[in-house]
């Protein structure tokens, strides 16, 4: 079902046995057909309904440094101290939790109820204060305007059409304080511009007795020529105390280039693009150098 469909459908998550060679531990495969309770469909929802597994698999970034980078960009461009920030499509909220530890009022928005619940509980356990709201990044309202908004790790690529992106920019604009900053971190498009890979698509992470091996984009998906949307299939192999499960997920994401971000951000007269970086690091330019592995746009509210 595509974005924009509106058929509410709830089906239980089903784990199915899959035959394995003799001596191998049992394999469970999750099949999940559940739409979001609002009726809006979600991409990669099988994964996002397992927040703990996502949290373990993607806990691979220098979160403190990245938050310091975002604070510094805000303070340099808005010329005031950062007081509040919202993470959009927050997932397990690595950065939202860190901002709260930095004594910045921290909010988070995610569409998936399981993620929202997970982040609320995580914040409570860590005795940090994050206001977590369930909402769609294309249309949301925060309880108060914030200084900084940020969407990380390619979550922006879930905005599949130009209209989704325009709606999203309008929603972000309406929730930002004057001169507010919006930071978008996307994959570097060099794979599509130069045929070069930048990220490692298979890795293993462990927390306690849970080990998660991620195989992202197993087909090396090619974007549709017209829409630039890819169908990305990924697998998560989860091992816990001798038990092995495989979660398979598929979802659509749109490939984006710098000038599209610029024109969609600026066309409504709401934002100007102030800076580009090749990583969440102000020393790394956005170019084809080895260190430039992301595409980070820093937008300012007009
Ligand atoms: C890549 S993950 C989380 C990214 C997280 N910010 C991080 O840095 O790890 C993407 C998240 O986006 C959420 N999501 C997908 N579409 C969304 C939408 N339209 N509005 C809000 N959240 C959305 C998913 O539920 C998921 O938690």
C-alpha cells in the first residue's frame, strides 16, 4: 500500500517457522501486515514495530558529537543559545535523549506507536525528560515552537513525493521559533552520481544477550527512473540465548540530491539553505572526499 492510502487494517504480527539445515538453531520469520492505527501506511513498519532491535542495530553513531554539532550550528546561525529542539521521525531517540542530558528542552515525534512507547519508557528509565509525541512529520503540531528541528539517518527519505516534502517543510516551519534552524541528514547520493558505495550495509551489534546482524538493502535497490523511489528490502537476524529469528522488512525511500532539497526548501519562501556538510561535523565539506559520507543540509527559517 502506498503513502496516501487510507485503509485501516490491523493484522497480528505472525512469526513463522522456517526449516533450517540439521544442527542450526530454529529460525523465525516475522510477517507483519499491520497498518498504522491512523490508517496511514508506514514503510519498514515490521522493523519499527520492534524498537529494541532497531535500537541495538543502529546504536552506531557518535551521538554526543552530533548533538554538539547541531547546537553549534544553531548558535552560530541564530545568534542565541539553544533552548529547545525536536527530533522528527525520532525512532529510539538517541539524539533527543542526549539533548535532554545537555539541559535543552527536548521533544520527539514519531509515527509508530511502538517507537513512541519505547522512547517514553527509555527516557523514564534514564531519568531524562523527552516529550514524545505520536505524529506524522508531514503534518504535526508541537505544544510550543522550538529553536531547532532535526531529521536524521535518512528518515527524510520516507517523504516519497514532492508534495510530502513541501507539506513537511511547512509543518516544520510552523513549529519553529523565529530564525529557527532545521537540520536534515541524508545519505550521500554519490552511489547514484558516481557509482560509489559509501556505507557498510552489513554489520552486527550486541547489547546484553541480544545480538542483531543487519543486512540493509539486500538487493542494492535501484530507484524508479521517474519517482526516484527505491523499494528497500532488509533483514535483521536476532540471536538471543540460542534462539535465532529473522525479521524481513521492505519499505520505500526516495533518493534525493542537494539541488532538490534546496529548491523544495526554498520554493515556498519559508526556508533558506544556509550550509551543507558531508557529515554531522562542521569540518567536513559536502563533496566527494572520503570523509564526506552523508549529505547534511542546514536550513534556516525566514
Ligand atoms: C530510520 S528510523 C529512526 C531514525 C532515528 N532518528 C535515528 O537517528 O536513528 C525512522 C523512523 O521514522 C519513523 N517514521 C517513518 N515515517 C514517518 C512519518 N511520516 N512521520 C513520523 N515518523 C515517521 C519510523 O517510525 C521510524 O521510527
